[in-house]
C-alpha cells in the first residue's frame, strides 16, 4: 500500500515539474517576442502591427509548446543536461520558427514579425529556454566543489567518455561522497587541457606524485575498454600509495542485470593475470547432454565447477556434499538463476553424503549413473589436518579410493580429481594425502576403461580458508595482519580461472595424466598484506600493523610449483595447461588395505609415519 502511495506521489511530482517547465517556457517565448515587438515598434518598421502581433502571440506560444512536448523537452534529466540537450533545444526552436515563416508567407494578411527577425528570435529564444535547464547543472557543479563536506578528494584516471560519465554521476548522485580534483591521462593532446572544469594531468605513471600533491583519498579508473594487462599496470601504480581504488565496469561486465555502478578494486584485480582463453566448443562437446556428478559441490572449487558446468547444458547435474550449508546456498543460487526469463533450466539435484561412506556413494552411483565425475571433496586446511590426520586419510584417501572404484564399477566415462600443488614433495599431511589420492587415480587408470586424470594448482583467491579472506577480516577488525614469515611466497589463481582450466584439461585427458596449471609469477605474502591494507586507503605498519608469527607445522616457505621442477613437462593445446611426466604408477592395493585396516587406531605421529612409507616424497615438517 505504502509503495503504491509512494509511486503515485512520484508520478504526481513528475507532472508538476512538467507543468512548471511548460509555464517557464511560455514566459520565455513571451519575453523573446515581446523584445522583438518592442524593437520593431520603436524602430518604426513599416507594415508591422503591434496589435496584430499581440493577438497572434498566444496561439504562437501554444503551437511552440506542443512541438517542444513532441521533442521531449520536458523529459530531459536536468542534472545531466549537456551539449546534446542544448542542440535538441536549438533544433526545436529553429523548426518551430521555420514552420512559422512558411505559415506567414502563405497567409500574408497575418503580419507577425518580419522574416529577418526570426534569425534573432531563434537565438534569443533558444538561450532563454536553455538557461533554466542548465541552471541546476551549474548549481551542481558549484556545490560539488564547495559543499560536499566530508567527501573524498578524488582523482579520475582517464579523461575520455568514461571519465565524463563518472564526473556527471558524482555531480548528480548525492550518495557518492567524492570531490573530483583532477583527471589523469596518458594522451599528450589532453594533458594540460580542461575537461568539464577540471584540469587534465599526466602521465599515468606520475599518479603517486599527484596523490601526494593533491592529498588524494580515492582514485577512480574510468577507462571501460581497458585491456587486462594495462588495467593491472595502472592498479600497481596507484597501489604505491594508501588510497581507495574504484573502477567503472568493463564492457564485458555490463550485463543486462548488472548494476551500472562503480566497483571496488580488490586484491583479485591486483593479482589476476591475462584473460585465460578456453576452447568453449571442446568443453561444450565434452559436457553437453551428459550426466555430471560433482563431489564437494558446496566448496569453493566444487560450487564454481557446478556454476560453469550448467552453462554447457548437461543432461543433469548431481551435487554431492557432506556439508549442507554450502551446497544449500548453491542450490538457492541456481534456483534463482534458472527462474529468470529466457534462461532454459538444467536438471539438477542435491544429495547430502560423505565420499568415505562406500554404501551411500554406491547407491548414488547406482541410481544416477554419472557419465562425467569431478571429485572436489577433500580436506585442504594444512594446519587443521596436521592435528587431525585420521580425518585427512578418511576423506582424502579413503574417499578418493571409493570414488575411483565406483567410477570404474559403474563405467563412468571420465573422472577428474581436483588436487593441489602441496602434493609436490609434501611436508604436511594434507599434501601427502593429496599425493596419495593422485597415486590411487593413476592406479585405477591402468586397470579401468574409465579415463582418470588429476589437476594440480596453487592457492585459490577468495576460497574458504585462503589468506585473502583472512586478511580482509583482520583489516575489518583493525589489524594486525598475521604473516608466518617475511620470505614466504605463494602462487595464486582465481576460482573461475582454476575451474575453467579444470574443465579444459578434462577435454585433453586420455587417462592417468596429472595436469598442472601455469600459475604465473609467485607473490610474497608480506607484499600481498601491504597491498591489501593500502587498497583500503590505510597505511601498513602505521594504521594497521603486520605481525610475523613463524611458520606453522607442515608449512613451506616456497611452494614448489609443478612447472619449474621438471623441464620435461608435456604441453597441451592450452598454453596454461601442462602434463606432469613424473608419474608414479604402481600397484597399491596392499598398501591401501594396510592403511584402511589400521589408520583408525593410530595416533597423529603414527599416521604420518604410515603415510611416509607409502608416499616416499613426503617429509613431515620438513624432516628427512
């Protein structure tokens, strides 16, 4: 009821504004031609009838108002009136005067004003009609420079169309508490010139100096069509100073249902690399029309796998997870997605189950009969698994064994194991169990018609338990940020990138491969912590401290990425995906039975010793 009243009131106010401007325009037209009449009377122009002109004028005003209404003069957004709107006004005035000239030439007895006067009245009338429409714009410019108390002093990067749009939005949107100070651009033809009252400085490389000189608190990147590499370069330049950074959406992000607003620049933007090119046709051919099962579907990787898989039109997707909350959120997200008009739904189902419960999983395989299987269910938190190695074995080893065995038993066409770079010469239980899982996968690939493969990659930005969300929470609390060692480095990849490459690698699998992803350059965690603090506009070690806490059990200083340890990695059609040639194929049935029959009774240290017997490269806590 209240919404209806609010809407009705809004419509009423719109009509009032239209009537107000019609009245103002009528007065403007009246003043214009009254000036013309006065000039004609006092200059004693022959054949001019002041009385006749006054009689004709009201009809002339009504005619013009009707034409201006057709020209939509009364739908202009006053806060953004610019050159396009002024041209529209001039065209409308010129058209009405042109029609009037033709009319009075035909009906010569009706003398209004001499034809030459239409030139002057056109200019004067257009100026008078433009003035009230520009008034609010002038006031907004005046007030934005002087009245926005408490607003952030803002630098706009890019003095093009995007920069103009952002400036207009700042002027017209009172919720944006920004005070524009200047533009920055690389174009030498623009540097030193003025755009909408603000000077353009340059080059972009000098942004840190401009931030210091102008006491800038926020920087907005206003270049919409910028390529990824240049975008990252600009962010790196700005991030040399503790300022908040925002950007306008890139063209590919401007979807129909996406908000047309400024976006926060976050650490994912800072660390992301060039756009990864995927062969969508091969992935579509691989997934389309198939029944796909995803274990660990409520986790960071599992849920993104499901999001991307449904876009390739599978026959059905089965989401399996032991943790109900995560997979429930995913279910609700998909329900909303497929409820939108024009989006064809995909059959999907959620089941709560544990991969280490063989009977439960067997009944799921029996009823669902998957053709493609992505096994993402795993425990991955290194410190937690150091103290709970029994659970690491139960899920990461026993669970993987069950899934591999069932895949073979039910003739699944292809199974992909989601692994980790921590499986390379592991120093912790989590990494060792993931390496054992890879060995199980390779063991089954030798005896089964199912195509098995695994994919290794490093830390995933924004995943549950990763360092980025931890730092965000610590920043929100006011610090300190905790880093285990000044020299610790890690490789990072975004969740969508990782999942896209998992799907792509599956199309290349022939059986038994361990695919490794090119993770780019490593990142020092201390540098990451400092950049994240600065992206919030705060200063590391001054506003928010960073504390060194020491390496945790099982943690390495340097994760040994996959590519640099072996120069003989096999290339694939995708330049970001390689195949590890260091395969460890061996019969492990006896070892598996030994682990499964004893691990429940063993203590933490005994379990680590047991795993070391099976995974020769495992060195607990760095010990040999």
